[in-house]
C-alpha cells in the first residue's frame, strides 16, 4: 500500500473507533434515562417533551457527525458532492 492509502486506512479506523465510542456513550445514556423513576413530578418533562428533547439531541449528534465527516473529506483533499456541500452550509 502507498503512504496515502495507509493514511486513509488509519483515518477510517480512527473514525470507526470514535463512532463505536459514541454509540457506547449513547447506549449508556439511554440506560441511564431508563433508570430514572417514571413517576411524574412537578417540573419533570412530559413523555412528549422528553421525546422532543431526545430527538433534538440525536439530531445534533447526527449534524456533528456529518460535519466531522465533511471536514475529513475536505482534509483528505476530496471535493464533496454539491448536495453534501449544500447541507453543510
């Protein structure tokens, strides 16, 4: 393999490791949320509010993953497609 191929392979491995770590963290977060008592107390968000907040968070995670991937593509010197560039803007 060339140095470039080795470098790309290493970046891919690092990215996958980071994605696995993020997945583990998300699983632990979900487990922690499930451990929260289900009784409704004053100031506790309703189930619908909790769903909205959770999906908002996961949307932010996906946006961060997309942005990180586009930065890696840019750093690698590969021009992203017009659709990906438009989404990033």
